[in-house]
C-alpha cells in the first residue's frame, strides 16, 4: 500500500512537470491508476491458495471471500494501467527524439505483459512477479527521470568580439 501511495504521489509530480505537453495528461493519470491498483490490492487481501502460505492445500478454493474477489481486480487493473503508461511515455519520448527512452518504455510494456500472460497459463506466479518487477522498475525509473531536466541544456553561445573601429 505504501508503494501505491508513492506512485500516486509520483503521478501528481509527473502531472506538474509534464502538463501541458505530450503525455502530460494520460501518463500521470495512468501512473496514478497503477498506484490506486496497488493500494486496492493491499486493502482487499487474497484468500490462501495454491500452496501459499506454506501448509495451504494446492489449487484454488471452490469459493472466494468477497475481499479476495475484490483483490483479484487490483493486479489486472494495475498491470493494464502501467502497461498503457509505458506506451504513452514511449510516444512522448519518440516525439522528443529520445529513442532509447522510447524503446525502453515499449520493451517494458511488452515484457511485462508477456511475463504476466505466461504466468496465468503456466500457473507460475514467479513469472507474474517478474513481469510486475519489470513494470515497477520502469515506473520508478520514469519518476526519477522526470526529476531531471526534460531536455539537454543548450550550450552557451560564445560571446562575440566587438568590432573595433580604426
């Protein structure tokens, strides 16, 4: 829940830095939605299942509690929000000609989505954690990146010598 609150705060800061401008509206909103999803997942806890915590029988219980059902919405919403934010920021960086940052953003979205999707079909939640780590790191790097100047400072213009009169 603390991480979610920090991403909500980061979204406020991103909005202040980027708005108005390309990605200045949707990027911060999506990072904020990511943070809300993390808080939501912490407020509504999941039922023990799939052998976790240790001693819990393998598999998913036949019935879920209401709080576990609400918890299952959080990771999906958070993942979709941060994946979309990756693409919004990729568009921003591409528009600025910052191709490395654009590529990093697209790669993070694709890898995060692929790992999360594979986790569901393989029922291996380590892949889900790996996909989450990719996008969490991306969101953290973006917050840190936006604390720096958005463009490189211009080189100072050298002073020109005054013409001398003869």
